[in-house]
C-alpha cells in the first residue's frame, strides 16, 4: 500500500509540470519558456501545500488515507486538464482561429502603450483608495495591507477585483515599452511594490512570474539568474506578508497557511465515512451568487458555492470573507463525486483558454515584441499579466476584457488624433 501511496505522491509532483511538457512537446519551445518559468516560481508554494503542510498538520502525515484520496482526485483532475489542453489546442489549429482575431495589424507605438498604462494605473489606484477608504482607512491599509485584504473587503470586493485587473492591464500593455532587460526589471520592481498593497501572497508571486516571462520574450541572456533572484525577492516579500498576518515566524503558524490539502483530507475523511453527502448540484447552482456584487445586493448570502463545504468545517467564517481553501479537487468533487472531477477536468475553462492563447501567441510566427499590436497586447494581458480577471466571474470577465481593449484602442486613436491635429496646426502656422 505504501508503494501505491508513494506513486500517488510522485505523480502529483510530475503532473504539476504538465504545462511545461505541453509547451515543449506541442509549442516546440525550449525548456526555459514562459510556462516553465511560471511553474518554477510557483513550485516552492506547491511543495509547501502538497507535502509540507500535510506532513505537519495531518496526524497520519503523507500516508493518511483521506489525504491520499485528495491527492488522487487532484491527480485525476490535472491529468484530464492536460488531455483537455492538448485536444483543444489541436481543435484551434484545425479551425485556424487566428483568422477571427481583430486588430492583428494595428500596431501600438511606445506613447500609445504608455498612455494606456497610465490610464490603467490611475484606475487601479482609485479603486484601491475607494476600497481602503470604505472602512479600514487609506493609511491603515498602507501600513498593513494584509489585514485590509483579510478583513475589510466585505461589501467592497468589486473595488478589489477592478484594482487587480487594472494593475494586470497596466503591466501587460507596457510590458515591451522598453526592450532592455534592466528596464523590464525596474518596471517589475515598481509593480511588486504596488502589488504589496493588495495584501495577497499570490499577487506578489504573479507579478514576479510575469516580470520573468517578459524578460524571456526579449531574449534576456540572464534569465536563469533573474529567476533565482526573483524567487528569493518574492519569497522574502511573501514571508513578510505572512508575518504581517500572524505576527511571528513560528514554524507551525507559517505552515498553517499551507493547509489546502489538510482541509481537503478533512473533507474526504468525512465523505468516505458517510458523514457528508454530495451536494448534487447545489455548489454549482449557488455559485451563481458570485455574479451579484454585495454592494448592489447587501442581503446576498455569505454561504454559496464552495463555501458550503467551508461552512461544515469553519462555521460562521464566511462572514469574515476569510475562508480557508481546499485542494485536491474538492470543489469539483463536492456536487457529483468523481463524475464531477471527470467533467470539470475534460472541459476545464482554464485549459481551453490556455490552449487558445498558446496557439495564438506561439504559433509560427509568434508574437513580435518589436511590433506590438492591439491584439497581441490584449493576449499578453490575459495570458501572462498578473491576475487579470481574478474574482470576476463569467460575464464580468468579458466586460472587463472589452473595457481594457477599448481603452487600448482609445489610447492609440487619441495619439493618432493628436498627431493629426498637430500636423494641421503646423500647416496653418506656416
């Protein structure tokens, strides 16, 4: 049995790298590429969630039966997501979807990208200020963004969601304003500082990963050194972020933040013993409440979607907006069991989006960073900018995408109009 358990654990580690395998096998990229860079940046966190947390937080450690079941469900989900990624990639090739993409030839000048970046940054800062001012206070938020993130987003989450997407759009549209690696690194440091204000460990990790991806696109000779330095810097910022939350560096306190699989093991243990029944669609159906901002409907229930599972183990915590996460495919399993995992894996929206954008960005010829178009800028934002669309479900995501595209178009049109106007005034004066 232990051999099976060990095989399960090794498979979980190997499957984590399926996007890198896909990038080398199907996109024909070198092993050091945007997918492997992002995975390398996230690997320490993944190891902490998958191994370190369960080892110290679960009584049976890595050989606990419920934990092993959680790992197995996660493995099945990742394997099917990998299959889905390949299948949909092949479908997009057959359909020649690039023919349907608008603005492929509409080139952005440096001033257009800077103008769009400025507009997005302005919107980001306004949203953050409105969020902080609502309850916690702007100064308090700056001094302890982690506390603001954890406690003071209730009823104002739309500001937070908008701020994340605006920061992503700003960083993405300006990614190749300067092609020199030093300039890209400086921009990355600026966005890391700004990202610290979001109070999220994941945001810092995403910004660091995006910066390294942009370095890869400009063929930086020091990409491996940059990965090492970025990993150290981001880890230090994440550790400080954790310290702001727990007030100490005690080992168990730190490890408790990597309880994803411990929580999943608790769920599966209760399910396997018959203490918890499947929700038979209630999790999926009630997740539609995510489309309703609490600012528009104050009586919106706190318990909906996957939070139904949270409520079993952490009753009343939903009202604080600080709900522990579950790994091991619990959200996909909770409604219909293994069938839910199979369906969600095969028709994973994440896999479909990655397949589409991978084909559009890396097909031959791939995106040219010396000739950034409106279409390529939007694709970079969606695929590689940090956290675009986070907390924006379905229609809100597409509305944000349309708005971002419109701002980029307007930035270029405004630049062209100003140039035309300056030309006319010059002719009049002469």
